[in-house]
């Protein structure tokens, strides 16, 4: 259980990128942050609750969606604007 809490503490990659770089987040950094967030939260969900693969993926997608929304409010999605 404690081993699974470390990846959970590392989530929030998009929000962190938005806090640190504000409007200077490039598209590769944004894509990497989304991928890292999805992977970490999916793996953490599978370890903590013994979810099925589908349940773990759904949990990872939900947490990633919330993180992307919060990060975009902080300016992390500036690379997506034309």
C-alpha cells in the first residue's frame, strides 16, 4: 500500500507544468506530462484497489482529465492555441 502511494504523489504533471512554466509549456512537454500522468495514475489505481485493467484505465483517464483541466486553467495549454 505504501509503495503505491508514491506514484500517486507524483501525479499532477500537467498542473505542475502549468505552475512552473505558465504560458511557456511546449507541445512535447504537454504531451509528455499527459502521458506520464495517465500512466502513473493507472498503475497506482491498479495497485491500490486491485481494479481490473478497464477499471484502472478508467480511473487513470478520470484523474488525467481533472489534471489537464486544472493545468489548462493555469496556462499549461497555451501550446494548443493558434
